[in-house]
C-alpha cells in the first residue's frame, strides 16, 4: 500500500462546507519601511563591540543530547560528497575548490552549504566512521571563515536556526575528533550562535525563515544550553511565528508547496529535539505540524510527488514521503482548504488539484505566480495536465527570463484573457493588481465531486469574471469542465477580446488531433489513452515545457482552446475521458 493510500485510510475527515464562500487576497504589501529599516539597523549592530559582548558567556563542554534526524537524506547527493563533489541544482563544484565565502556562489547553493543541510545527505551515504573526516574538514573550513566573523552570509537568523538543528543532529559527524581544540571551537561557536539567534529571531522575515530561527532557539535550549528561560522565550517566539505564517488550515501564507515541504521537515526535526530533550512538544506546535502535513498532502498527485505551484516543482517522491513519514503524523490530505487555497478532488485513481485563491501577498512570498483557477490532473501515477512549474529553491538553475515567464498565467493550465496575466507581474518581479477575490462552491453529493470557482482578475480591465467549473466522475474516468466569461461591473465590455484556455501536458503525453479539429487523443507513456473534446473555441496543439523535480526543463505540448469573446461573454466546455 502506498503512503497516500495508508494516509487516506485513516485520520480525520476535513469538513466540506455547503454553498459559496469568498476568498479575499490578504495584504499585498511587502515589508514596511519601518520593518526594513529596523532589520538594517539590526544587521549593522552585528559589527559593533556591543554585539560581540552580548555573544559572550559560558561555553558548553558537550551537548546535553543528540536528536535523531527523522528525515532521510538524499543518498546520491551524499555519495557525490564522498566522491569529492558538491552537487546542487544551481551549482556544482569540487570539494577541494569549494569556498564557503565565494561571492560567485548562487544564493540558494550558498544557503544550502551554510545551513549544513548536506550533513543529512552525507549520513544517508556513509557511516560516522566514513563520513566524519569529510564533515570535520568542511566544518574547519567554515569555522575559519565565519566563527569570528558575524556576517549576513552566514549569521542570518534562519541559517543559524537550521544550522543548530543539523549540527546537533549530526554531532557524531562533526564532533567525533579527538582534537579538543576542534571540539571546543565547534561548541563555542554553537553557543555564540544561539545567543545571536535568541536576540535576532524576530528580525527574520515573516514565514518559514522566522519559524526556522525560533526552532533553532528551542533546539539550543533543549540540547545545547540555556535551560528553562531560553526554552520559554523560544516557545513563545515560535508560537508567534506560526500564528502569523500559517493559515488556520495549516498551509503557509506563501501558498508554496515547496516551502510547505520544508516546513514539515523543519517541525519534524524540532519534534525530534523535544524527544531527545525528554520533553513534550507543545500541543499548539504539534497541531501545527499535523495540519501542515495534511496541507502538504493536499497538493500531491498520484505519483506521490508535489504539484507545481508558486514557483515550485514536483521535487521528488522520495523527499515528500520521507518528510511525511518523518513527521510521525498520520492524517488524510486536506481536500477543502480555506486559506491554503488548494482544492483537491479525487475519485478512484484520478486526482485533481485546483488553485482556488488569489496569489500570496508580497510579504509572504517573493516571486508569486498568477495561477488562479489553474489545475493539475493525474491518472494513477501518470501526470496528464500540469503547470509548467518552477525552480523551487534552485533559483539560479534557469535563466531569469525563463523563471519570470514561468510565473505568468499562460504558464499554468487555466484561461488567459486579452493575452494578459490574471494578476499583473511587474518588471521588478512584484505582483500588481489583479485577482482580489475568489468565490468558491464545492459539492460532493451523489459521489461526484464538483467545484465551481470564479475570480475577478479581469474585471477591472475587461468587465469580465472568469468562472471555472470542474466535475470528476465517480469512477475517475472523466473530468468535465467549463470556463465561463461572465460580464460584470460597469466597465464597457470589449468586443472581439481574445481568450485562450491552456492545458499544459506532461512530457510523457503524446497528442494526435481529431479530424474535426475539436478533439485529440492523448497517449500517456506507460498509461492509458485519454480523449479530449472541446466546444466554444478552436483547438490547437502548441509547444510547452515542464520543469522536473531537479529544476530541469523538458519539452512538452499543450492543448489550447482559443477564440474571441463577444461582449456578453462566452462558455468554453471541455472533457478529458479515459478511453482505455
């Protein structure tokens, strides 16, 4: 039985609310001027003698406990390290040439190095006896660069939070040396980092970064030093961070499935720290972890990997399973998300994930996507309809122009009007005006899941509301949909306005159009044959691309139903039906 089948068989049923509900965009502003100024002053203070004095204190002689990392690492990445190479989607280098302080390192690769998350991969490929020499060598190089140099590159609050979690979990790899000077340097730096973090965790950007920072404070209190006072401070800080970063349904306000995966991994590590420290995780934090797992599972498809939203990609099935199993949580995928915004409908082997919310606000997510009302669709382990995807954490893996293009409405399986994004994307990368409200109704009566959702992203510009209706048959063999453009508001409707309903296909799908130009046969490599039929527009097959879990683009195709809408609106109907 697969992981999703095991989880679907147990756990709490999320309630399905009858009727319509309205989802509004949150505050779309980024950090305020005051917040940016406060953080800048905070960073400048790091270089003062006063800050150096604040980092002084009693140094630990040993760790109080060694937590067990519950998340399995990437064995292939660990074997590459053993072979003398650092491999990251946006940067690869030989270890003997690797410089922690290299300004040419892409930020995402630098963060991975600085956090010491690679220790998890090393441990997946090597025993302590084999891996310790390599880990201690890299540790010594890091200490030479940063032990006494408090800088943004290495001493950022979220990096210290993650670093404390990884240093303590993999202490046997970095503290097994008989060299007392080395051991003392590591433990002393760890203690200084904890003091630095305790005073700066709330200065980290809201969201995942601040949660990571306060998790590090708690880990330091439980297994390094600090005792009840630091633990109380850390738990209060984490409670604040979770309250401002998560919706009530457990999804991050960034609406990023990739960040949601990182959240589950992070809180699972923290849970292991509590176990090692002989304490119970606070109920509110444990509840947040359970809800986060359910929200994460909501955006998985039949291959148990993530669907692609908000600049993310499928990552890997192995990593998603490792995170869910490592959390110790048994729950069902969240079907009817509220703030998280992703609707999940499933029948037999078929799964549909729909983005039924406005894009995330700027303060919660940089690089948000104009993807409202897009969907992904899988038949068993085979992906059929997808979004083009994104680079995830590997922001330097693809050209900036392509990354920008992947954020557009046209890169998602939804409808575009007037060749415009449903939410504007400015040249500086920020999101502008567009979708502010989404109306949603869900009905599961009769065993046939139906969703009706609409957004106002084109209302101000064109006087039209986009409504999408989806219905999945009880046997999972037919997905029917309508895209309706409804006149609304006072703005005069433009005649002859071009529309295009796009259905991006996975690279494994081959397409043959029918003679009447209104349908196509979709042959899924290793899977079934599906029929596509449409009404209300001209069907064309165009080139597309799809970004895989390693941030690599693959050539693909897309079905495009295009035409022009009259002033009184139009309905485009379409069906995916399993033929064999």
